[in-house]
C-alpha cells in the first residue's frame, strides 16, 4: 500500500519511492530494481565518504605545513608553547 492508501503506485510516487512497484511487476524485476537502488545509494555514500576523506587529508596536510613553517621560523634555542 502506498502513502495515499489506495494500494496502487502512481507515477510520481514510484519516482519518489522506488521500492513501491506497480502490481504488474513480477518479483524478480522488483528485486532487481531494489538492488539497483541499493547500489546507487551505496555509491553515493562512497562518493560522499571520499569527498570527506579528501577534505580531511587536505586539512591534515595544511596543518602539517603550518607546523613545519612555525618550526622553520622559530630559532632552535627557543621553545614554542
């Protein structure tokens, strides 16, 4: 049953909710569509994680370069706090 309570999926509902399949769709086709949706979601999550990892790597690299620059500017006889 869909959100409208009619037991049928309408075009806009199917697009919004890919797991809601028309009654004429066989089980194998519905399962394949579900798995395709799952794969797309996993790829999107992976892409997001890669983006976050790239940002973290850039932040680490920038911080390391700032520390190295501070070490180069600070004479060895003085200690930084």
